[in-house]
C-alpha cells in the first residue's frame, strides 16, 4: 500500500513538473511574441489571409460549376480591371475572372498548406520521436532514410510522382508534396525530442518505471510539440510558394483552377501586350502570404534561439 501510494505521489509530482515546464514554455513564447514587431506584423498578415479565405463565399459568390474553378468570361482578350471584374480577366485559355481566382485561391492555398502539414507533421512526429528517443542504430537507420529522401532532386521527383499518379487536382498535389516533405519535419522533431528527453522530469519518469510509450506520449511529445507546431506553421509559406511554382509550370493542377500559380502562368503570355493585371494581383497575394509566414518563422526562430533564452 505504501509503495503504491509513493508511486502515485511520484507520478503526480512528475505530472505537475511536466505541466509547469509546458506553462513556462508558453509564457516565454507569448512574452517574446508581444515584444517582437516582426511576429506581430507576420501574425497580422496571416490572420488577414485566414479571414479572407474563410470569408470567400461572402466576398464573391461561389461558382456553381465548381467552387475552385474561375468563372468563364468568354472574352477573346484579357479584360482590364473594371467594376464587373475588379482584377480583370485572364486570356482565352481559361477565360477566368481574376478577382474570383485570387480570393478563392487564398482559400485553396490555405487548404493545401494545412492538408500537407496535416499529413507531414504526424509522419514526421512518429519517425522523429522514435529516432530521437531511442537513439543508437535505430536512429541511424531512420535518419539515413530521412537523408536519402531529403537528397532527392525535389522538382524532378515531384514530376515523376505526378506523372505516376496520372491525375491532377487537390489531393494529387497534397499526396505528391507530402511524400517528399515529411523528412524535414522528422529532422525538426528529432532535434526537439533530443532536447526534451534529457529533462529531469523524463529521467524521473524512467526511474519510477513508466513504459517508453507512456513517457513519449505523456511527457516527451507534449513538451516538444509547441516548438514543433510553431516551426511547422513557419513552413506554410514555403508550401504555398512551392505549390504555386508547380502551378506556374503547369504541374498538378487543372487549367482554370482558382490557384495563384495557374493564374500567373497564363499571365506570362500577355505581359508584352500590356496585360499586367493577370500576373500582378496573384503575385501580390503570393508575396504578402509568404511574407506573413516568413516574418512569423524568423521571429519564432529568434524566440527559440538558445542564446535568446539564456539572455532572459
């Protein structure tokens, strides 16, 4: 009875210690965010695009044919911005309304980024946690697999995967991108696990005989996840920029899709004719979208810098 009581008390103290560690991490991050103009500027831009994406059906009515297809205008030439088409229209390939394309393209880009992150993060979390926690030969094998995938030429492999799948569309892009992107998350998570597993509350959990699975799921991952989620969020801009680049090259998306890269791809044929609006408006959206996530990423990298932690 006494031994069981002692173990229960130790477990409670261990739980309180882990909770205190998480609370300190959150308080430290929030303190640094409030003192960082970069993070506030980035957060403002990110919130703007999230609100814009959520509000897309309220800003412009959904296309009854398909919500992520630009409505047809059937003009033989690109039309400049007007009251009917605030951002103008594209050329005779898609005959698309650009205002619809960039607004619903915001929603489409956010969905892409969240879907890819939603696949890569759990895969990377599992592999990175196992590699970082156990170390040794298992770590070596898993990290060599990560390095192998990481070393593949990204654009060439994307082309091969997209051709192998043989279809275009949202989930084709998500799956293709995720196959090549998860190693970056695994590396990032492994680094955090290596840091957290040496904390005193983890050593105490091992001392009282908790299983490895319990230690990883209840003590290691919860105390590493904040940093991991933040850094994963910082990669959202990179995901959107990469998928827009693929759209520009005509890979992965169907013509006429409300996607920023697709619109810019059509606009390149009309730049010399003075139809600047086709590339300008989606280009501006891409720039500020990526800038918002980049500012947040840079700010959080500063926040999580060990030198910054020691100076506070």
